[in-house]
C-alpha cells in the first residue's frame, strides 16, 4: 500500500503539492492523472524520496522509502526510461541493480524474458529505441518481485502490441495482490487500464474513486435525439432545463436523462426516431474537471 498523509511540498515559497492525503490499495490498477504543473510528478518523487516533503508523510509498504534496506524488493519504480547509462548493456544494467539489492542473479534473465528483451540483453542501451528503453525500465521495476509498482508513463513509446502486453501485465500484477500506481496522459488507455483514479490539480487532490464512479458522478447527461417535431420538443426540453444544439439531422440534448426526454416526447405526442445516451470519455470528464480548477490549457493533457 502507498499512504500519503497531508503531503506538502513547497518550492521557493510556492506550494507544488498542498495537503494531499490518499491511499493506493493492493489488488487494483490505480491511475494517477494531472496536467503539467499539477504536482503529480513531485508527488511520485516524494514517494521514492527523490524529493523530501516540506510537511506530511508518504509511506510505501508501511515505511518511508529511505528506511527500506533493499528498496527494489518492496517498490519497483519507473519514472524516467532514459535514466540508464548508454554504454551499459541491458543485462549489465539489471545485474548492477540486482547486486545492489541482494536479488538473485537468475532473476535478471527472468525479467528480460518477461519484457521481451532476451534477444537484445547484451546490446548497449544507447542503441535502444524508446519502446525498448521502456521495456528495460519495466524490467528494472519488476526485478525485485516487489509488492508495489509505481510507473510514470510506462506506455510511452510502446507500439500497439506492447501496450496490450503491458495492460495485461498490470492487471495480472494487481490480481496477484500487488499495489499498482500508473501515471499516464493517454486518456483512452487510462480508461481501459485503471480500476481506480487519483486526479490532482494545482497541487490538490481533486478525485479519489473507482473509474466507473468517477465517470458516472462527473458526467453530464448528453443524449442524441431525432424526432418528427424537433422544434416542439426542443422548446419543451429547454423549459425543463436542458440545453439543446443541432447535430447534423438530429439534436444533442444536455442536462436531462434519456427517461425524462422520452417521457416528455410521449406527453407531447412527438414521434421519436432516435434516443440514445452519448457515451462520455475519461478525457471529456478529466478535461472539464481540471479546467474548472484553472489548470488546463488548450492542447495540454498530461
């Protein structure tokens, strides 16, 4: 488990993270979302003692990271896939990490096989693509067979097959009872991968709930409607509090559920030819939420 209590970090008089409290539990994949400058990266760095909190605490597996004798056996982390010496081979890099954390040598070959790098294990990392570096970073995170995984943008640089592989791996890790925290900016992938969400903005926690609940609670009702008397029905729905806009040869109705719209059409005797809920995406809800807290700029979703 990862536990943050009143976690605060101040840089030069400005609070990057302010009073953040949450728990990331085992048995599920937790997505960590926040725009650039939200405090997300700082929070993850504090989990690993790369930044010290100004106030509050964050514990991994019940202890502060710096108190762990062999940290890779408790917490596996990937924050920067580029943080590897280009002159080392993939295998040499992992052997060094294994030795420093009292991990058996044969585990190196196991994780290289798991991430699909066995055939390039003796190649220098300087010649690796971004996707290969990501796989090596994931191998390093898994090296100590840890109960906690903290991964920042692990799908960056992976192709479609690699993304599917990693998605399955994360769910397998969670199913084994591990704590899995994944930060990402591709909302469609996060919607597919994350069972639970933490959303941070302006240094404060904005949401901490299951993904399905987050979407349901924050989603406005939007319904696609076609009828044989659009004008009559539109006027009535506006009176009922809806916002209505033209959408091709039909209408988009915001603010009323399908049942209410259907009942109104029946009451007016209007024949309806289409009445469907427009599915909302995680990107839609996330963007609206962070915009409301003044953290979203056009073109920026991180």
